[in-house]
């Protein structure tokens, strides 16, 4: 039986980059035959894998140094893989960290998350409050149209700087009782 596994920015739904580059013959020579199998089409290897049946945590990056590839990727990406394509059916947890694809292995936060998931079966719980560290103004579309909630579990906002709020509702903060 397979134990806990952490995947780092895997193209579980295929790679949109491979889709764009597959028409170039040099892809196979440069990246090897496996890369050509990582597209997003129905016949690609990722689309044939199916759901996982073991504890999987997935870390995806949200920073890119590759502006060309990022233009080809939908939504948030790490310069090689879109965050959306990292998800797989059956995963236990999914976390996005502010790293590029290349640096996921070399940054403290992702390494700490890997170690925590492997030992405890969970990533670090996310911060549940909005932390304001720079002066800012948040203006909503109307108090009846936008609310920020603490879901009764935490303080809603931790303002460590000047904060101006207009046209929104703050609700359901933890009261401590």
C-alpha cells in the first residue's frame, strides 16, 4: 500500500505548453519522448490516469518568470503548469504557494509544507483572517453586495496598518464566547 505522497506542480490534467509546442519536431529531441505524452488531449497520459486512491497533497506555484509560457497558460500559473491543471480527483489537499515551478524545491515554505504533509497528512492550516500590513483602502460595491466573513472561527481582519473600509459588511468574527 502506498503511503502519503506530495506532488509538486504536477501536470495532472496535462500541459498546455506541450499542446502549443507539439507541432515542433525539436520538442521530442529536446525534452524526450515522455514530454510529448503530457498534452491535454483525451489520448494524453495524464487523461488516462484516473483518480488517486491514496493520500495525496499537491503544491502548485503561483509565480512565473516565464512571461511567454504564462501567456499560454489559463489562469494562475508557475510558468510551466497552470494551477488548475495540477488538481487530480481523489487528492486530499491542494495548496498554492507563491513560487515558480523551478523554485518549488528550493524555497522554505514548500519544503516545510511537504514535510508537514508527509508526517501529519495535512498542510499548514491557512491563515483565516485578512492580514493588512500596508496602508490601504477597500471599497466594496455596497454593504448588501459584499461581505467579508470570519465564519465564526477567527478575527476577520488583523490590521497592522491604516485601513479604510467603505461599502461592505464585516461579519461573523470569532467573539471568544
